[in-house]
C-alpha cells in the first residue's frame, strides 16, 4: 500500500502521538492524521470491497434482467441488450 492511499484514509507518518478515534488506540503519526495506520489500511480495504460489491450488484441486476427477458418480459432497448449479452457471456462461463 502506498502512502497516498494511507493519506486518503487519514494516516501519514510523523512524530506526534495521537489517539485513533476509530479503534481508540494510541499511535505515532502526523499531527493532522485522523486515524492510525491499521485503521487507514482497513478503510482502504473496505473501500475496495465496496467497489467490488457495487460491480457485483450491477452484474446481478443484469442477470436478473436476462432472466426476466428470457421469461417473456419486455424487449430491452439497445443498451439493455448490450448489458444482457455481456451478462449471458459471464453466466455461460459458470
């Protein structure tokens, strides 16, 4: 993990002793740091997981649209058709 990722989530190296409001632990860091290094790393990982989760929700939504369409639902527009085609490719790989 690079320093810019840690700074984005509230941690930077430094010589000040601070108390992390997230975990309550004492840590050494920049005087403007908002949390300890461990909590900043966790926040970065949570951000990654949320992004992955959003991608998964979109894919599941596309697969649901395919299921409705296959069951005789309304005919999708062109952009929906492209998403359905992409979802079918992924669904076919399983």
